[in-house]
């Protein structure tokens, strides 16, 4: 254990440092191991982390002690995340494999090894669950946009926009506009020096989080799918191709109006983003965002993707991004820059994983990739376009200068030719002079031996062509002969050297054969001596091995004797312990039998007590029923009396009702008969009424003509006649009869209805009486059945018997309780006896085990010694003097063998020297022979090539130098004559064409004028382009240097954080920290090891390279201050990750949740089920803040998704 004052103070210093980092945690110190520093426990609601301090020897005891402490607190800590951090003090050395060996062991809990230094917070920074240290407040990583920067440096706004905005203008159109003056004059750029633009005042950004998303007809999603997000983390799990990446594409589309990874698809966004089976249906993504407690609903339709609906109001892309990022949009910021910045700091897509290839090839992130990560695309676009314009300007300038020089050279040539022709044309142009010149030319040609047959002497063009051909042929002939002259001289030299080389080759061949014979003899002698020495050394080694074995036997013989005696003593002790154990085993067995008897007796008594208690309870319940029955029994008697009374009444009423019903039936028949008679009478009375009607016409006074009755007045008589016409007497009688009978029928029906109602009331009262009687009888039956269950019957003496039985069962219950109490005492005594017997047995058993272990240890040591002795054929049972005597004999033999080996070795060394010299001589001879043969072969090849060259030239190898020189001279003279004659022909030709040459002269003068104009225009264009070359050189220098400075500024501010995040994701054992540096606009990645700077990809695995890129992304998104949008989307970030990488990533996410930059919302997809299970375990304490989804399949309607409980 380390005891220095600095080490002893470390637990307290660790507590102070961690308290400042983890404010919400509770810290407790526990002394878990004697003579070692206490362990600091950091307790949080969801996690327990132990911090132990010590050297390598302290690790196992402290770790084992912590595990034991955990077992004591299992009930409290079983649901928590457990970690063990072993802190190695400064200047304490551990084995280089210690850290990796500890950290890769994930059994029981995660483990970390931290090497402490004076900066404790910096030492602990690699622990992923700790919050990241805050960066310098107010420092911005991004410079002003490229367009803003160019405008600040005096560029016109139109030119700045044309350079920076992609697809706005091509390089050629920009350059053309510059030359046309559309962008003004190329004044000098104000300043080409770049600056990092720190902004000491950071804009407050309102934080926003995604609450939910709805996707319909977008990419893989056909029908509407809705997802709710966890405020802290959302995990999407499922196999590849089930719609997870389309989920991230939907978020990108809802936020930016596009999908970054689909920008270059052939059909465009409208084709690539729409579900293939959706037809004319709308493609809609709806995102619900919460910002400052207010929810905003963003709906974007593919048909109008540049605008979105925010809470029902049409909103531009720029305003949507400003809503998400929580700040007011700057007028100078282009929406493309905001989109690029959003994707760089909030979305780690599968495309981003392709960046690892660039890291693997160059161990750096190129400038274009850095621009994507840090959202510098506007600088890349502007710089590339400015470089393209600069390239065009330089090409145009170079072409103009070239055209100017070409025109100038053409002018000079034309002027010279014109001057020469003018001088020729001024003399010898008369016909006589021309005839004389032609005659003289013809004679000269014939005298010079030129064949002019077939050519007219006045055909100057043909003559000139023939003479030029002759001159060319003479030149070629002279060159061939000159070359042949060189070949003849070389052949003579080579022929002399080849003879001497052949003699030398034969001499060296003989030397090689002689040397080979000597070398073979030396090699055979060396082999014999080597074999002899090896045999002697083997004999010496055998003797030495025997000597070593006997030396070892002599050294361990006392130990062997001691172990033998100890083995015998321990075996005797173990035999005695076994006898005692057998005795104790019998005592334990007897105690166990007694305890089992007591337990069985207690069990029986408890059962009896339970029976007694049940009997008491049953009697008590029956007594309660008896009291209730005493009140109910009078009601049963009354109910029976009422029922008997009511049973006779309905029968009498039914009889009366039957009689009334018969009377009603008879009366109804009578009424029907009268009604029939009345109908028949009315039919018969029709004729009589006709006669009376005729009589009515003859009445003229108040007296009736038929009966003589005076009715008092004519009107009264007519009224009587009218009534008689209406009804006859029979009809009147029948009507009266019908009315009377109907009245009787109604009376009878009323009486019948009264009887019906009375009967219904009687029956209802009877039913009620019967129901009450049945209920009371059921209670009586239940009471009687309860009495029967305890052996009683319902009688007048039941109450007394029930009281007696209650007293009896109470007494039985008390007796059973006393018996149970006594039995429990007996069982406790039996338990004590058994426990004592077991303790005694365990003590003896431990002694036996200790003796057995000791005996096995002694036997193992003895067996090990005996095994070793058998390997050396040594008998350890011999006495020590006998072993010493044999050892002395072996020492003497070893000295003798050594002398023999020394003599043989001396001879062998001498022979080795002889053999080496012979081999060297042989090698030299062979080399000399090979060199001579190669030289001779080279000479032969050269001779053959020279002879072939002479033959090709029509010469043989015996030609003399004089012949060759003569041929050269003849060819030269012919060439000279041909050229002179050609010039004479040309002069004559010019003289002949004097009339025509005047027009030619004018053409030449016109060409000179055209060339002068072209030279002037080219010069003017060069002067016009040259300032733009300098101008765009300044622009490219400005943009490139600003991007490089911004990248360097990012590295300076956040390089350390990148290294920390990479360490948290997975430290690379055996290497130092990752160092990230800027290289122009690129990012270079290096790692240090033992003072050397190395390329990580030369030594890292693919997963370690992946962590580098992921670390850069997490650095950018966790450090940025431009956006208050808390969501960080990572589409399948764990490619090539193992379990430790996955553990570390999840711990890192927990650490980022508590970082000073604010809480983050992580959305992660994966096809790794291990990550899903670990995430559910890590984030279960978050409750609804963590959500998990399983993509189980995909069909025609889209992905099949279900939410998984946390």
C-alpha cells in the first residue's frame, strides 16, 4: 500500500473535485479493506460509482471488497448502474497491460483505470458519465458567411452572391460579366488577411425539443405513422432496410425542406422522397416541436417543399430553421448556410460514416469534409468558384499573350519575305534575259548529272521540287555513310578486344574449377569437425543436465524429507478429524431427528389448533345465525298464515270471473243478433218509404190522410211524415232494443273487468307471500344445515345446546394453544441442540478442510518434486551425502567434456577460417568468370548490331575508311549543287511571275495589317484580363485563409474536447491521446507514442477510426452555440463497435445530458440488439424521457413499428 502524504490525501481531493462536477450526487467514504485507503462511493438516483486509490497490487483486494460491500446492499443497489474506477496516483508505475486487462473485463460492472496527475479534473475527464468541461464562453467556431465576408472586403453584392451561391452562376458567366463591367472595376480587395471572429456576446437561444413526428407517403412510409419522442433519448431498433433511415430523412425534410443525402439523385427530391405506391396522394411530414413551453406544429408537403405550415401559417424555410434553432434570423445568412449548419451539428447520417475512408487513406479529414462537418460549404463553394474564375482568367490572359506573340512573329516573317521578294522582282524580268537564264539552267542541270527527263525546264515548280528531293536524299546518304564510318571504327576496336576477353574467360574458368575443388575439401573437413563438436557439446550438455538435476536434488532433498514427514503428520491428523467428524455427524443426525420430530409434533398441534380455532369461529357464526333466526322465525309463521289465507280467495274470484265472462259472451251474441235483425228491417222498409214520400206530396192540412190524426199544423204533419220516412216502427223498436242490449253488455263487461283486477291483486299478494315464505324457509334450512355441521338439530333446546358447545370449543382452543406453545419451546430447544451440533460439526469440518487443503498442498508439492525428479532420473529418497558424491563425479566429467570441446572448437574455428577463405576465393573467381562472360557477350552483341547496321546501309564490314570518306564528300557536293540550283530556279520563278507577284505582295501586306490588328486586340484583351487575375488571386487567398483560420480556431477551442470524447468512447491502449491539428483547411489526426508522432490509421482498427469521426461530430454538436435545437440524430453510429464501445457511447450520452451546454435530445437508430438492451438498462431511470421502438418488418403499407416498454 502507498503511504505518502500526497497519496493519503487523494480520497479527500477526489471527493472535492467530484462534488464540484456532480452537484446532484452524494458521496460516502467506506473503509472496505484493512491497510488500504478508503473507497469513495458516488451515489446517484440511478447509479453507484466506486473510486478506489492504490497501486497494481491493491486492485484485486479493493475490487473484491467492493463486490462484497455491494452484496450487502443488493436490495438497495440491484436496480442501479454500477461502475468501479481505480485511480493510480501520480508517479506510480503499473504494468503496461494493466489498464486494458482491467477495462475489458465487464463482468459484474464497468471498470476504469485512471492515471491521476496534479489536475484531478483533467485526469477524470475520460470518464464518460461525468459532464464535459465547459469551453470558453462566448467563443464562436464559425466565421461570418463567405458572402458576408466578401461584401465586407469591398466586393459587390452581386459578385459575392454569384461566387458563393451554388448553381447561381457558372465560372465562365462570372468571368464574362467581369470583363463586361457588370461587377465594376477590379479594385484591390480591402484585406486578404483572415481573422478568427470571436464574439464576446453570445445570443441567448431558446431551447427546443421534438415531441412527435407523423410521416405519410414519404420514402418507406405509406400509411400514416406517428412517433412520440423521449425528451432525453429515443432508440430505433430493427434490421437494415426496415425504414429507420427514412425516419431520419423525414426529420431532415420537415426541418430543411430537403434531404441532404438525396440531393444528387437522378429523379430529384420529388421522385426520391415520395413513396412509390402513393400515386397522386400527398406526401406529408408533420413535426411537433416544443420551445419555451409552447408547442409548434410544422407540416411540410412535398408538393410545396420550400414552404411549410407552422401552426397553420405558411412559413419559409429560413423562418422554420430560426424557429427550431431558437434565434432571430440574420438578414445576411443564406438559408443554404443555415441548412448546412443544421445538418453538420444535428445529423450524423450513414453517409457520414463514409468519411472514415478518407481518414483511413490520408489520416486526415480533407477540406471538403471539414466544410461539411463545420458547415463551411459556402467557403468551399466560393473558393472553388473563385479558383475556377481565376483559372479562366489566367488561361484567357495566357492565350491573349500567346496570340499577341504569334501575330507579332507572323508580321516579322511576312515583312522579311515581302522585302526579299521585292528585291528579286526588281531585276532580270525581260523575255530575252529569262530565255538565257533558262538555257544556262538547263545546261548546268545536265552537267551536274541531274535527271530532268520528263520535266520541262520552264516548269520551275517541278524543277524546284526535284532539286529539293535530291538535296534531301544527298543529306540522308551523307548521314548514313557518316554513321557507317563510326560503325567500322567501332568494329575494329571490338575485334581487338574480343580476342583478349576470350583468353581471359578461359583463364578464369580454370581458376573457378580449381577453387571449387579446394572449397569442397574445406567444406567436407568443416562438416566433420562441426559434427564432432556438436557431439561433444551434446555429451557435455547431457553431463551438465545431470549435474544440474543432482544440484537441484541436493537443494530440495531437505524440503522433500520435510514434506514427507509433514505429509505423514497431516494424514494422521486428518484421520483423527474424520473419526471426530463421524461422531459429530451421528450427534448432528440425532439432533436433526429430534428437531424433525419436534417440528412434526408442532405441525400436528398447529393443525389441531387451527381446527379448534375453526370450530370456535364456526360455532360463533352459528350463534350469530341463531340470534338472527330467533327474530326471523315469527315472520315465517306469519308468512305461512297469510299464504294459507290468500290461497282460497283467487279460486272463488276465478269462478265469479268465469260466470261473468259467460254472461258477457251471451250478451255479445244477443247484441249481434239484434244488429242483424235491424239491418234486415232497414232493407225491407225501403219501398214503404217511397210510398210515404209520394203521399207527402198530397198533404195540404194538419190532418193525416191515413190515420186521421190532427197534428196541429201542416208543418207538424210533414215532420211526422219525414220521421216515418226515416224509420219504420220495427226499425225504431229494434234500435231501442239494440241500445238496451248494448247497455247491458257494457255493464257486464265492467263487472268482468272488476273481477279480473281483483284476481290479479289476489295473485300478486299470494306471490309476494310465497316469495317471503321461500326466503325465510331458505334461511331456516341454512340455519338447520349449520347446526347439523356441528352435530345439532333445530329444536326448542337448540339455544342451550349451542351455548354449551361454544364453551367446549373455546376450552379446546385454549388447550390447543397451550400445546402449540409448549411444542414451540421444544422445537426451539431442538433447534438450539441442532445448531450446536452443526456448529461443532462445521468447526471440525473447517479443520478437516484446512487439513485436507494442507495435505493436498503437501502432496502437490511432493508430486511436483517427484515429477521433476523423474524428469531428471533423480531419486530424492537417497541420502544427501549420496547425492553429493554423485554430483562431485559429474562435476569432474563436466570439466573433462569442456576440455575436449575446447580443443575441438579450436580446430573447428581454424577450419571455419580456411573454409570461409576458400568460399570467398570461389565467389571471387565465379564473379570474375561471370563478369568476363558478360563482357564478351556484350562485345558479341555489339558487333552483331554494328554488322547488321552496315548491311542495312548496303555496306559490308570490310569497307575502308577512304571509301566511306569519298562517299561523304560526294554526297555533300551533290547537296550543295542541288540547293544552289533550287535557289536559281526560285529566283527565275519569281522573275517569271512578276505580274502575279504584285497581287501576292498586296495579299502579304493585307495579312500584315490583319496580324497587326489581331496583335493589338490580343494585347488589349491581355491588359483587360490581367487586373482580374490579381483580383481573383486576392479573393481566393482571402477565402482560403479565412477557412483555414476558422478550422484552426475550431481545433484550438475544441481539439481538447475531441480528444476527451474519443477517450470516453474507447481509449486506444498503448498509445497516448489523439492530437487534432489544422493543416490549411483540412484536419490532421495524429497519435503520440513514446515521443513519436504516428498516423493512427496505420495502427488503429476500423472501430477506433469510427470513434475518431464520431468524436469530431459529437464535439461539434455538443459545443456549438448557434442553435438551441437540442436534438442530435445519429443514424446507425455503431458500425464496427464492440460491447465496450457501445457501453462507452451510452455512458457518454448520459454525460452529455448533464453538460453545461444544456440537456440534449438523442435520437439513435441501430440494428444491434445489444445496444437496444443496454440502452433500456442504462436509461430506465429516465422513465418517459426515454422511448424505444422496434422495427419488426416492412410491408406494402410501410414499416411495422411497435413501442417497447423501457
